[in-house]
């Protein structure tokens, strides 16, 4: 028995850092949106938990989120795995999303691993239970175990469903550079100082009321965009190329390095994709899930 699941990419359509927490993490307000593009993860019963066919990801199994997710689920539900069943899983990953791009690829892969392991081991764990396990792997993992559009607060783990967005054609593009998340936070701290913003509550309310209005998307915002684009001219140049095609919005996602553009006109989006492909290590034309 071999099972497969898609591992969608995600965007932060809005991202505001709202303060520094006592535990050292940052309080944020963000709008997560899954995309109809990403990796594919397959799984079959095996004697051990292992990952095959995963070019472009971390080679060390102990560091890979797919393996860590399955092992954590097995530990949590060890008493429910039938003694006659294989206690392992062999995963095979078809990797499309680039690493370190701000698209959530590793977290999405881990979420799919939890779903697949849950099915193969016959655990019957609910999505809520899987999200609890996923929170121990990474802050973004629970999102990929729920609705495709969600408001997120706290470190990103406090999720609530959001209304469906306007059905844009979405160009996603990742330049050749990489942005280290810790460096992005340092750049942001230098930019903001103690002046954390207060845009999130108002935007969340407007999105709840008016998510199908394409004009609303001009208000999308990312706190990281200013300092990251100032530090990485490759990202700034790519965003400027996207903007030249007249999208409703072009913006950095997460802490980078990926940027995206929202188009109402599919033909214009395709022209944009063709133009920017040579500047990117990854590019795609997709839709919101």
C-alpha cells in the first residue's frame, strides 16, 4: 500500500511583528494562504522510518522534518500501533519547492508526513490531535493541517479560519539568494526599534468583511519587506520586475527570499512569469487553494 499527498506552498498575505515575547519569540499577526503548487510526499509501510528520493533537502535524517514528524507521532501513539503491523514508513518526496524560500515547504512536508503516518498506522488521530503533534515540530506545521486560509497569531500557532480570498492568478518567484530568518529579524529590529506596528487588527477585520473585494489587496503588508529588500538587491530587483506588469499587489512573503504578485488577468500573469523566470531558482504561476 502506497499513499501520496500534495504538500502545498504557503504565502503570508499579511505579516506584522507585534512585539517581543518574554520567551524570546516574536508576537505576530499574519494571514496564511496555501497555494495550489508544491511538493508531493508518498509513503508505504516499512521496517524503519526513512526518507528516499529527496534531492535538494537536508541529507541527515535526524534533521529532516518528515522523519522527525513520523517519529514524533510514533512515540506519541506507540500503544495504538498494532504489534503485527510494520512500525516504520518509507517516505519518498518529489521536491519542487526550494529550501529557505519562505514558502513553508519543509513544514508542509512534515504535515503531510503526519497525515500519511496516521493513515498507514491506523491511528485515527484527528486533525486537532495532529496539529498538537505538529506544533512540536515547527510553528507553521499546524497551519498545513487545517483550512487553506487562516489568521495566525502568537508565534503563528494560534490559528482561526479566514474567509476565502479573491481568486487571483498568483506568480511566485524565488531569486538565487537565501535569507536567513535570524538575520531577517536582526534587520527588522534595526528598522523598527521599539516601534511595533498596530495594523493587524484593522486589516483582519476588513478581510473578514471584504475578502472578495480585489481592491482590498492593495493593503497587504509585510514588516520584513523594507529591511530585507534594502539588504538584498536581488530580491528588490525581482519585486520591481513583478510590479512592472501591473499586478494588484507584489510583495515579499515571510522573511523571504520569495516574492509574489497577484493578477486578475491570467495572460498578464503568464507574461510576467516568462519574463522573470531567468532571474529565479524557482518560479510558478498558481492559484490560491
